[in-house]
C-alpha cells in the first residue's frame, strides 16, 4: 500500500494461528531428539578479588558508592534449545519449595541476560518461561554476602499438557481458557479450538492443577499430579452448564431502581439488559467471568463487578458529578441567555449522558450542569448571531463539582462574496450558511444571495469551517478549510454545478462517512475509488489522529472539518483496524467528492 506505514499493536511481528502452531510443533519435535535432560544449567561462583581490584555493584537507581558492594547477586542468561538468547523471557526469583513465593521478577534483554542484585542471605531458585520455547527451573542457589552466582538456563518444552474440553454431552467446547494453578506467578494460558482441543507447552512442574473457564459453563479444575520429567500429560476436561445470572441494581440511597446493565462491554459476548422497577435483572450464562456495570442518566456508573457462577450480582449506582462556570462575551461581561451542550465526552466506561443542548438564563452568565457521569467533557455555548464557543477539557468526578469553567463567546468573523453558476452567471436566491459548526448546537447563521448573487454571513467561527451553498437545480457545494479572525471579513465566491442524476453534493475531501461510537469515531461508506479507499482504508477503521494530533477529545464536527479540504491538498490520518489491531498511518491527497 503506497504511502502507508503499518504498526502492529500486538507485537513487532504478527503471528498467525497457523504459524504459531507450526512453531510449537517444531519445538516439540526438536525436543524429542534431545538427550533426556530437562535443562542445561551451569553455575559458576564468582569470588571478588581484593578490595582494591573489585568493582562496586551500582544500582540503576542509586548513586555510585566509593565503598565495595558486597551484597549478593544472581545473574545469568536465558537460552533456547538451540543455544540462542531469548529476549523478553519472564524470569523470577522464587522460594525453593512449596508454598512457593516470588521474591523478584525480571525480563531478559536482547542478549538473554538478567540479574537480581542486593539479595538477602536465603536459598532461592530461578525460574523462567517464554512461549513457545518452554520453561526452566534452576537448582537451589544460596545468596551469600560477598558472593555472586552466574547461571545459564535453557528453556525446554518439558512437562507440557494437552487435551480436550467438552460439555456434559461430550460436545467440544471452543474458546475455553486453560490456565495453571498452584504457583504464585503467571504462565501463558491456552484456548481450546473449534474441536475443543488445546496444548500448553509452558507448564511448570510446580503447578498443582489446571483451571478451565468458558462462557456459559461452571469453572472446572483438573489435578495435574506427578508427571514424568519429559512426558506430555493428556487430560480431558468436562464442563457443566451454568445457570442464568441474577442480580439487583440500587440507587445511591440503596433504593431499588430501573437501570441499564452492560456485561462483557466491547466483547463478542456483550449483553445489555434493563432492571425492572424492583431493581432485579437476569443475564445469560455466557457472561460468566465478565464484568457487569449498571448505568443510568443522572448517576455515575456502578463499580464493575465480576460475574461469578452461583453468586447474585449487586450493582449500586454512584452520585454523578457537576460542572459550574460562566459564559461571557469577549469583553468579559456575562451573557444572560445562552444554550449549552456537551460537544465531546470521553470516559473509560461510558455512562448515559444527556448531551443537551440546554437553555440557561442568568444575568451573570452563570450555569451549573448536574448529574454527570465521571469523565472528560468539552462544552459548547451558543447565542444567536455569534459563532459557538467551546470550553477547555473539563475533568468530572462522581459526587463532586468541577468549578471555575469559563467559556468566552467572541464576536466572530464574516464571510461575503458571490455565487455563480458554471457559466459565470450570478445565482440569486441561493441559500448560504455554515456546515456542521458543532456536533450538538445547530448553526443559526444563514443568508440568501441577491439579484447579483451577493451574500454576507456574520458569526463565522475562526475555523477550520465549511461554507454550504445550495439552490434547487444545482448540486449543494461545500467549500471547506476556511478560516477568518474574529472581527475580520473573508471574501469567498462559490460556483454551483447543475445537478445530475444521483449527484446532489460536491465537496473536497477523502471520500468517507463518519459514525460516532463508544470507542471513537469510525469510518463508514469508504468509497473504493475515492482517496481514502485508494490509500487502503476500510469501513470500521477507527480514527486515532489527524495530521499528527490525537483524535481523543475531538468531536464529530472537529474530525469532519479536519478531513475536509480543497482538492489536491493532503491530510495525514492514523487509524486502527479493529479486526487485526493494526495501526495504519497514511497521507491522503484530497479529491473532488461527488455524491
């Protein structure tokens, strides 16, 4: 794709399921050819020389000391079965036997190296794992004052576990998550495929049991017991169907309340339901293991609660926040009458928000907006004859008011000019206005051309903004990327083209539609032959940034105005493709878009 740079947010090198399976199979087959040794291990005692010759060990977060550091250190390297260094292996310093305790953890660098310095005088083991290379555990090591130990550990796919996950009728269960228990550190889990089968290469000998969790089923455990040093354990995990999940929603005072319940938000198993008047609700078993949240306009969402089999959910809404401030003119005087709307709202857990607009009357221009869900807000204020004005980003906390917000409504600029047809003749009676100046407050400026095609519009925003000109029998023309200073006048003529069959709109842009979603603004109706389509963008791509600026906090109107522009000008767009997690950075030359 010309002009595009691709970043993968899940790692530097995408690994397909087929490639991953092939790699794991290769490692297992190679391991069968090795001598029956769980891991290659070399230990070398490094006794420091005389105090004059010894170099002090210096922590990365402490200043060097002129005195010799005699605290013990364990360092070494992690290698794969071929003797290559393993980068990003999880390395842990643990107690030598059960009950296991993790003292320190680290990650191997590009050379496979790791170190644990400033240790206490105790016996320990070093354990490491990396998928798919496997797991390794050192012999017991003694951390002794003035002495360091150096170890070389070779990962090996020993003591793996494979098997199948089935339901009560012996049908395979796909998508079950298998993880090990009995050790205080995490190792890579596995997921059953369409046939219910799974394979775990990294299963430490210290692991006591295997836990299987799947949506709609009760969790099941299988004891691992004693395993031969290099034998792969085969297990069969049977899951029993779970019952529907019941729960209750309460208001801030503990009263039952009807609210929306969202479970597994953003996942394939997402479910939404509404509690009845007594606050009760029911969710399907497929939501087990997810988090559930209650939402209701005027309240902050409840704390998320994990859905557990056999446990009744209790969700309690929290008190909403508030915004207090003033709306003033560019001389600092309060605006006595205005409308206020929520231009943008960003939250990690979107609640129900009434975006307005709302009308306010106060001689000082004061306002208070109550019952807001926690998050970051941008407000837009508007009065007739002047461009809408926005606040800075406002952080709102549940149960508290954010005060001191000040929104200044400026005089605005003006736009004047003439409207012609494609032969240069003036067009009278054409309607001219500003297109999408706000996502929430409608534009109220408008004018009609006179007999000579002239018009004048006051209350222009500073920009970028779009001028809309239309008349029956002609295509509606949008002229974008306009800017004008407050108190100044911009001269802008517009040429209208006669309408053709199925073509009623003409503008400069990249050829995409936009749709707001809880995750952000996504592209829809991407024309394959339009600039965005030719650059490789697709329906569903989520906009992350425009011309190097993050889109977080941008309103729908902001994004639209930034993507529009005169043909043959360029715009940089960064998007995320949800299907793959890839981030695409493209530079697109705008073209003439006719719809």
